[in-house]
């Protein structure tokens, strides 16, 4: 999808004008693995900042690891676990390989960092050839509330990416709410 603008970057006739669809293609690999790795790197940097923050202020790290925005929300540790589960599951399902299983028992920043590193290493082991062409692949998975059956592209774009970003955003929000000096650039990373 592309919109036509005049030189002043205003829509022509104050309307957005379609001039075609899919003017740029992106592969399933490009839309997944590099995005996942980049955001996991950003998440790792954020956790590094909170660890330094806790140490400098003599705050027990469990205060942050168990922090949540509301009583009925998961704590920070679970937010990181779900974020990593989303992307390792996605990569494995799209590639047609077994989903790595983690114990979900992290209670320290070091353990959460190790989980992120382990997930990143797994993602780096998945090749473009394993992921590309999975747009129409049948994906089935069980969530806590239901069984899902999706095709590969909607699974990636409409389920995994929104969930992944939600849990990373929630991690960021928990930390900001608890006074950690983070900014938007920590979330999006350097460009």
C-alpha cells in the first residue's frame, strides 16, 4: 500500500490516494527474527539499567522483579518470560521445529538476562530458509483460554508481534512506574 503526496508532504487534495498495493515486499524472516532479536537486545539493556539502578540505590532486585502495574497483572519476571516465549515459539512453529522449553523459574536479573540470551541464541540459529515461505503454514497452539489455528502470516503479524510488544512495553512501564530512569530510546534502541 502506498500513498501519493505532493512536494510539501501533504496528501493531494487533502485525501490519501492509493496508487498500488505491496509496493515493497518483506519476507517472513525479515518481519520476525531480526525484529525479535533487536527488541530482545533492547529488553536486555533495559534490565541492565534496572539492575544498576537497584544496586546504586540499595534496592533489593526482587522489588523490581516482582513489581506489577496492577494487582491482577503479571509481575515483571512473567512479562519477560512471556515475551521470550512468544518469539521462540513463533520462530520454531514457522520453521517447523520443536519449540524450546524453559522452566519459567527466573528470580534474578542475571537469570532473566540468561533467558533473553538463550532465546536470542535460539533465534539466531533459525535461518531465513526455514522461515521464508511460511505465510500459509498452518499454525496451531494452545493458549490458557483456547486453542488457536492460524496461518503463518496472521500468526506472526496479528498474534505474536502484538503480544511480544505488549509484554516488553509492560516491562518498560513497570520499571518507569517504579522510578527507573528510562526513556523512549531505551525501548526502541538506537537507529
